C-alpha cells in the first residue's frame, strides 16, 4: 500500500510548511483573541475540535516520512540490482571439471595397446625344405623345451567409428620335429626341424551397432543390456617363414654318421578379411568372437590360413581390461616342386590371454 504514496512524495515538504502555519493560526488561538469573554463554552468546543484535527495531521506527516524512506530503499535496491547485473558471473563453460559431451568424445582419437599370448596345448603339422619334409607333433612341454623366443601384440587406433589395426606374432623354435627313421637294425636317420615364423596384419575396421566402449564408467550406466556390435576387418597379412631341416644319418656297424642341413625361407603378402562380433552383457563384461581368413591361393600353389578366437573382456579399472579366450589357428602353404619345394602345414590351439590398455 505504501508504494501507492510514492507519487505524492514531492508534495510532502510543502505540506509540512503549510501544516506549520496552520498550527500557528489555529482556530482556538484566533477565537481566543476575537471572541468575548462571555462565550467560554464556544471556545472550549472549538479547542476540542482542534485537538481532534492535530492527531490526523501528525499521522499524515508520519505517512509522508514513511513514503520518503520507502522510496529511498527502493532506489538503493535498484542501484544494487544494477551493480549486480554489471558484476561478471562465473560461467559453467569455464569450469575445468566440465565433462565432454558424446560428440566431443567420439571425435577424439582412441588407442588400444594389447600384448597377448597363446598357450599352445597341441601343435602339429609338417615342414618342407628343398623337397625334404619333416612331420612334427608337439605338446606344451615339448614346445617349452624347444622355444627360443616368442612375442605378440596388437595395436588399434580409432577415430569416430573407423579403426586402424596392426597385429604382430612371432615365434622361434629350435630342435622341434625330431624324427627318427630306422633304415636297418644298425642304421638310422634323424631329422630335426628349426623354424622362425612371423605373422603381421595391417587392416582397417569399422564399428557398427552399439557405441564403442573405451573406458569403464565411474558409476553404473543406464544401458539396456545386452548391447550388440560388429566390426568387419579387411587388410593384408605379411607372412615371414624360415625353416631348417637337419638330417643325420648314422651307421652303427662302422660307427660313422653323415649330417646335412637344408635351409629355406619365404616372405609373402596375402589379402585378409575377417570380423569381430561382441555382446556386452554388463558394464564390465563383454563376450566376443574374432576370426579371419587369408591367402585364397594367391601367393602360392596352396595358400590358405585361418584364425578364430572366442573370449570375454573384463574391465578391471577405468582404462584396463583383461581378455580370456581360446584360439584356433591353421596355415597350409606350399610352393614349388622337386628340390625347390617349400611349404608349411601347421595347426595349433590353446588358451588366449591378453590385457588391453586404453588411451
């Protein structure tokens, strides 16, 4: 209600002056000087009416002062509002803890570094060097005895849904494939195989389906499981193979032996296609199968290899996951005839172990 009196604020000083003059010229004073003494009752009546008017005038004065004070407070509030509007406010966009939205995250490069190992429970096949062939069949204990060195790893670089993949596998065995062929009761031929094998993949991939997962969320997500995705793979495979067969012929009767070594090797490129399918059943766990086929008879008389791994991912931290699976691998390569024949047939299978570091 006081707000409605603000329009009368400029008239208050004048009203106060007029009220002061009226108080000096009150009817009681004027009549006291002009009315005869014989009319005391009229004077008393006028004085009582003047006393009733004075409180009303005092109330009006107080209301005027209240209006002035309220107007001053309104002006102060307006000034403070203007100062606050000019004061720079902190922006949420400048906060260093602001999280990137999905589009910004997908536009970044993501890298996966994955050292892995295959534990061959059984390895068997044959190797041919310059027309000489040695069969072999080894279990895990035999492989550990003849193993010189092995190393394997995989690197993936992803931008949006496009991926670049490099996979490398190398193994060197010395003294495997020992074969003893008795020629007679006193003559025998012993063959020993040594070989170095390298398999190097260079491929492109594309992520389809549920969004790719590059880190474990800090809190449980609100996804609806299962989440299914697929990544086709296409590229080239570089095979590098060096074999050595050592034949030792022993004559027991004359106590003599003859030894001969045959060396050969070949390096070739071949096309490779494959894919990986995954089913995420919870935030930290994904089941997957990855496979590929290469060769198709383009780099030799016989040229075909295939590889399949079935396993599971388990995220143990926000950036590290572990993989446990089982792998099957087979290669069948032959080229040349007679003393120029070179080839390798090999099959192995066993547990697949790896750890993936995401950046």
